[in-house]
């Protein structure tokens, strides 16, 4: 087989066979196929697309390019949740202990934040002592015993994806549905999930800005999952404005604790219950979504979910007393209000730009190796659709540096007040 023939075949719009796709991925991973041929192939796929079978084969080849995690030693159906990334998205911190509190194993591999989006591990590390450097054995033992553990992205999972994603980044081929869908799904499958619930975000703060693109990606990922034998479903959820009120690591931990106590923001709570219900049904711990939702709500009400969060923190070395004493979380030196310059209704809060404002404070990374400040961030005091009176606080800036003029300007430029406004729809669609 010659790579040049495969590139020409795809360029002319033909279907690649299973063997041809694995020849490409294996060769690119081990270095026998050079970057220039892989980029030509990525561009051919970008323009000519792939059918469902090719997409599933591409995903499988990427899974097989490296190690996979074997979770078969964990009893029960392992359901993973994946979000395509957003601003202030505290969902995993709430969902993991909440779902685990119903006896469902949550064996989660998580990452760090980059750009305007945050990462679950960074957030959890704002709890003193908490760490994700577990051996595989310890990880599996914890999930078997207490149903929940989070491990960092370790080992050599999907090296083909790492290489190809970096190449796509510099060759104008990131935005291709078959390439994105196989990239995301290969990582989830290599991480060992039996079933997968996808939260595909749409709107300004999302990877997929339009609802149509989000829906196409969601369909593609669901198809791949089902093709390779993992039950998969997706929710399309709003990311036109940040989720919840808190954006920033320690602030989001506090928000997660509030939500586990039943006192969280409405949108975050609703998203958690929607995703959680799907997970509970996929794990076969409820037969209907309604039954699943009721069980989740009861677990919050009874304190079981919060108790599970405490077990989880303690198991991974964290200081559990932060749950009852949030003042022990990293605290910012200054709190500075951003006040409304006019009255009306909040019409728009541009999620990615607000995320960048938080990043400028030090809550996130502009580059992969940047050091972040866990204490800083933003607390939204209003959300889209809320009435405001001139002088009301729109946002509180939590900062360790008094000069926040650039951040303030960015916030003002990205919060719009109008004479009328509606709350955005949170859950756009469910795709099975
Ligand atoms: N996220 C991924 O993991 N892969 C892509 O290709 C795009 C977004
Ligand atoms: Ca939030």
C-alpha cells in the first residue's frame, strides 16, 4: 500500500477501506508516514468527508495506536460524561459524586484547562492536598470501594490523536466533523467507558458556535460510539453565556458544593440533572429518565451526594473541611464590582470573552505551561434575561492584583443591556 494512492483516493471522494485507514494511522503514529502526507490526507478528509463506517474505523485505529485502560475489574456499567468544553462549566465536579452516590461507578480521567475553558483537575486542585496522581490499581480500588475517583491523563493513550490533532492545528484542518468526532471518541473509548454521555455545547463559548454544527458533531459521535459497541447519547446545551455564576477554580469548587447541597444556580442544577438522568439510565439503575431524576434529587436532598463528595476528596488526599468551611479554599485579596452603567435587562453575556477575562486575571492558561492562580475569577451577579438597575453589580472580580482595568473593559464590552431580553434555552436537543 502506498500513502500517496490513499490520499488521491480520498481526494477524489472515494471511500477508504478498514485496512487503508489503519495503514494511515499506524504509519503516521510510528513515523513511516511523514507529516506532509498526513496533512494532505487530513485536508482530503476535510473536503470529502467520511461515511459512518470510515469514521468508526478511524476511531478504532486511533484507539489501537496506544494503550487503553481496562476497567473490567470495576463492577457495574461504567458511564463516562464528556463535555466539549465551556466557560464556568462546573458540571463534572457535581455529577461525579452525585451519580456515584447512587452506586454507579464513576471512573473519570480528566484534564487541565486551556484558553477560555477550564479543566476539572485544576478546579479540584484548589482543595488543599487533592491530587490525581493515582496508580491504575489504586484508581480501580477506589472506584470499586467508593464508586468515584478521578485520575489525570497519564500513559500513552491515543498517540495517533495527539500527533494528528497537533498537525490539524497548523494545517487548517481542525474543523472537520469526522476528524473532531473520531478524536474525541477515541479518547473516551481508550479510557475504558462502557457507555458515554456527551454534552455538546453550542454558542459563543463553545467549540461549535452554531446549533447546526453542534448537532452534526453530536450525531457523528453518537454514531461512532454505537458503531464500536459503546452506548452513546448526546445533549446539546447552551454555552452562549457562562454556566452557573462562578468562573475560576476555587470559586467553581464552592459552586459545586452549593449545588450538591441543593443550593446551586438553576442552570447548572438543571444541566447536572439532565446529564445525570441519562447516565443513571445507561447504567441501568433506573428504567426511565423521570425515575433517574427523582433518585438524583433525593440524593441531593438527603445529603448523600455531599457525603459522597467528601469521601471522594478524602480518598484523593484533599482537605475535606473545605466543604463546611469554604473560607479554607484559596481566597483572592480583592473583590471589585463591575456595576451596570444603565438599567434594563441583560441581553447577552458573550461566554468566550468572559472566559478570556477570567483567564486574564490568572484563572486560566493562555499557553499550556502557564501557572494559574486558583483563587481568582469572576462571579456573575446577573445572567441573561435578568433585570438590572443602573449601579447594580453585574460581576464581582476576585483578584490578587488591584489593577483590573483591562478585565473590566473586557467585561463591559461583552455584557449587553437592552430594554428587553429572554433567558436562553439551556437544553437544545437530546440525540440518541
Ligand atoms: N477536541 C478534541 O479532543 N479533538 C478535536 O479534534 C477537537 C476538539
Ligand atoms: Ca460555573
